[in-house]
C-alpha cells in the first residue's frame, strides 16, 4: 500500500519547524509590547517611562510609545533568552521529555523482543534504530521523541507491553516510527519548548510587575497597584492564548498519517485497530504534563466541548474508521477487537509482553 503525500508532509513539517523557530522571539516581543501597552492604557504611561527607565521612541508618551519603547529597550534580553532556551531545548530535549514522563532507557539484553520488532521495522526503511524507553505504569500508551539521530527515541508503557500481542505491539511501534520519519517529533518538541518558555516569561513578568506595583508606586495612589495587577493578569491570559495558538501548529492530521504509516510498514491494519481499542480503555498517564501528553499515541479528549477544539488528537473512533477503509473492509466495534477478516494473514502467536 503506497502512501500519498508523505514526502510533502515531511517537507511541510521541516518548514513549520523553521518558521516556529523564527516566530518564537517575535511572539515573545509581541507579548512584552502587549503588556506594556495595556499598562499604559490603564495607567499613566509617562510615569511608567520613569518607573522602568525607558527611552521614548516616538516622543508622544502614549501607550503605543510605551510599548515600542519597552520592546526597543528589552529586545536584546528577549532575543538572548529565546536563544538560550532554544539551545537548551536542542541539547537536552530528550532528557527533559523523559524526565517529565519518568521513562527509563532499556537495553537489548533487557527487552530483546521489543528491540527485535523495532529493528526489523527500521531495516525495512534503512533507518537507524532509535533509543527505547519504558514508563512503569499500568496505563497503555506510547510516544516518539527527538529532533535528530542523536535523540530519536520510542517510549512505551509497561502496561502497553503487558496488554498487547506481538502484532499489536509491532503496529504501535510502526506508528511511532512513522512520527520520527515524518519529523512530527521535531515540531512537537519545538512547540513544547516554546510553550514552556512563554509560560516562564509570563510568570516572570507577573512577578516583576507585582514587585514594581508594591514598591515604586506605593504611597502615590492606591489604584495603581490594582492597575498593575490587572495588567499582570491580562499578561497571563495573553501568554496562555499564545500557547494555544502554538498548539494549532500541531496538526491532528499527524495521527492519521502515522496510522497510515503503520499500515504501510506492517501491512496489518487490523492489528493497529485492535491496539487502539485496547489503548483507549486506559490511556491516561496523569503524572505527565499536558504539553507532553500531546506526544502520546492517544490522549483522552477534553471534558468540555469548547476545549475539544484545542485537542491535539482526533477521536479514536474516527481513526479506526480510516483504518478500516485502509483495510478494505468495514468492521463492527466488537469484531474489530476480537477477530480479523477471513482473508487476513495468519497472526503471529499471541501472548503477554513483560
């Protein structure tokens, strides 16, 4: 089964990663300018020039002048912070991600069957074998990570190893390997690093504005404190919205593409259908931050309908419907989980994995 458009999809991911890198400092400077513009709009902008020791760019003393002056004064610091943050993300992304999930690397001696499955899939595409990690939890899930050959990795939970048979596990590994092949992991990690930076900067600005409000403006007018705290709250909201906008850079299409890639590698859509149905019964790993959960093969949908607009995964039922069409048959929910069609290849022997 030949996949259509995956080369273009991979190129788009490379372009998207580059654009996100270029847009990152712009977003930070925009956030900074928005904060100072709101501060000037709800307070006395000329006094803020004095409080923050700013040079007036426009000479008008208006909120816009205040915002541009703040960007002009602090842009070297913002660019420097962004550069350091990106460097940290590049050098330590694998350590950061695996620390967040509690994953432990395993060797071939510890998990020979797991290694054999991944190695066979890699040989079929001429790829280097990524590192393998396991998260010790009863939940069933998996994720791929890394931005280059040095950091590419596939992680599975111990619950997944115990619940899936050989065909199902191979299908999940092929799904995660497709994410690596198509550079999905690179876009995801760049986005996670940026969202974390925006959150950090927002908290830093909140504290700075709050300290300035209580120290420099104390005794002048009591309303000034409330104005600054209001601006800090707005800044936090703006930072959160920017984080949501960055999440839109992560297309839900990536899961469909990875599912199709798994079918292309294994030629067994029924195995992935069965694996997804099992995973959907217990996918949640609550100790993992929400930003990292978007890397998993399955992330439970949000509880509220509006929040579901920002979900990074399509509903698992829709993914199964697409896989059924790829398999050339329409399976019912129970049949999909229990038996393959009569003309399907004979499955490998089944058994738990430990």
